[in-house]
């Protein structure tokens, strides 16, 4: 007689299923990611039961290609990250560190939509109704069309959603939901995967926009299988220190918009307030006439953001100098210091170097290379750079300064905030001829850039 319960192994990274434990996942090649789960082989998943009747194929001529209608939330920063608003029937995952503001932001979304007369359902598996109300009172007065539900049973939640037919449903969080037909505990790989599949089916069949909150691991990824991110339509991540006042919302996946846009928020007593001008916010508190500090510009989607780059170079008493970077790639820092040592004969092999992107934002764009180089030189020579000067450009291995995209938008942003001098790659000069009121210096290599200051 076959056993009802059997053991299978799931890969935490990609969700690959195996009948035995393996050291390396054959799908994603990750090591030591398999976890053991007990599943009931005789019971089909709810999503499988729904598909037993089969689906009918349609021809391309029967499919409408009209622009998808979006529901504007009213929070400009969030609407921009989502690509222009909420798409009906979409499934959105919101992740981030504990206490960073995921639940607060989604409760504000519920408030904004309920103020417009939309039916909204907020399902919590972690807080009581009293706890949610205490947090809601801090945000503002809520309308009666916002309904609260404390439940973790997926079958009960599905029944409520079908009965009430809300425009938007929020599930907080996916790790607390469970399906009675799955033998493993809530938060396990099987439960998280099945819960996401059920919510995705509800969103598509009922036309309900569903937001789910996902806990993150110490590595910063959503707890559970990586397949969770592949199943949803949009993945939003909160970045920033939860003890700081600012929060950065970034889309790492979006089937209905760009993944380059970011939203900047500030945590206050009444919840998360959007920062309309993040450049001014990021430069707040910049020291005057201080060596090792310069302003650069990075493009986040269609938005230019001015950031302060700080560098500290000091002689080391050890044989191996320390190189550390916060907000940018440490390997890139090592590369740029090697370029300085080779092309400018600058002795940095006995110097510790620390680079920091002020404001806590993480930048991976190579356009800040020139800013990092000039901040390092400023700190090494202990000479301050003019506070009204900005620099951006990609630095190559031969010391050349390469052109970057959207140079006009970067210079215009600098001019708007009162900067007087802009050091840019020489290849961008032709596209900046129409910009007046700011001094533009084109440089071909890092030697010319240092001479300019």
C-alpha cells in the first residue's frame, strides 16, 4: 500500500523539485539550497483542481490590444514605480527588511483608494484588528469601504474575496498563509508556492489587483523559493536603513512598466511621505569646503538624481591596504584606484580608501566613476573641490572619460539646484550646446578633469 505522505526536496533559489537531496541544483546551479518538505501526493493542489476542466484556446484576432486601464493611486512616487498605476488583475510582491514600512505603505494605498470610493480588502495574518486600527489612525481617517480581515486560511480568504469582490486586496504576509491540503507548515516552500499560485489565480479570474507582502532573508532576498518572484507580475523592494528617515522603493520586475524607476519616501509620524525632489533631499547636510566630497549625477529611469560622493584616503600601517565602499561596487573602486596609480603615477598602494554614497542609495551606474575618482584625488591631496561643481562620466582602463546617456537631463538638474560648473565627458559636449546659465567643461581623460578643479 502506497504511503499517503511522501518527502520531496525543493530548491530555495528556483523552486526545482527532486525526490532526493542534491548538493547542487541542476536548474539554477546553486549549492546547498535543497530543503526537505512533506507533501500529500494523493491530494491535488487547488490550482490543479481548477484546471481539470481544461481551458479553451483563442485566436489572436479575438484578443484585444487596447491599452490596459490603470487605477491611479494618488501617490506619485508609487504610481511612477508601478508604471503609471495599478493594472487590474495584477499580482504585486512588496519585499523589504522588517520595520522598513511595507505594511505602512500598503495601508496608505488602501486609504487612498478607499477615498476614491474603491472597495479595498486588507488581509493580515500577523496583526490583530486592533493593531491594524492603531496604525491606521496614525495614517489618517479611513472610509467604510476599506474592510479588514484577520485570516491565514487561503480557502477562507478566497471565499471572502469572491463574495465581496474588492478592487484591490492586500495580503500581509505571504509567509503566514496556508492551504489545508498541503501537509507542510506555513512559510515552507510548498505553502508559499501554493499560496502564491492561488492568489495569482484569484487575481486573474476575478480581476482583483492583489498586493502581497514578502519577508526577506538576511541576504536581502524574499524568503522562500525564487520561483515566487517569477510567478508575480511586479516585484517591489524597499531599500534603506530602517533607522533612517528615507526609504527607496525600487521595481526589480515589472510586466507593465519600466524596472529602472525608483520612488523616494520619508518616514514620518503620519506614515511614508513622498519626496518629490530627491536630489535636494540627498544633498541635504552636505559639508562645505571639505576635501574628498563632490556631487555627481545618476539616472534612475527617466529621473536624474544628484548624489554626494565622499572619499577618505589615509595611509595604512599594515602591508595590505583596506578598500571599502558603501553604496557602490567595491570591485569598481579597486579598478578606479588602479587606473589612478597607473595613469597619474599616484602612489595609492599604501593608502586605505573608503568611498561612501551619502544618503544610503545604491548606485551601480558607471556614470559616477568620474565623481569617485575626483573625490579620491581630493581626499589624497587634502584639497576641497568647489561646492558648486558637479562631475559625471564613465572612466575606462586607459584613463579616458567616456560619454554617458542623457547628459542633457543631468546638466539641467544640476542647473536647477544652483550648480555653476559641470565637468562632463568631451563626447557629450555636442548634446549640451543649448543649455545656458551653467559652465560646462568637457574632458577627455581623468588628467584633464583633475586640472579643471
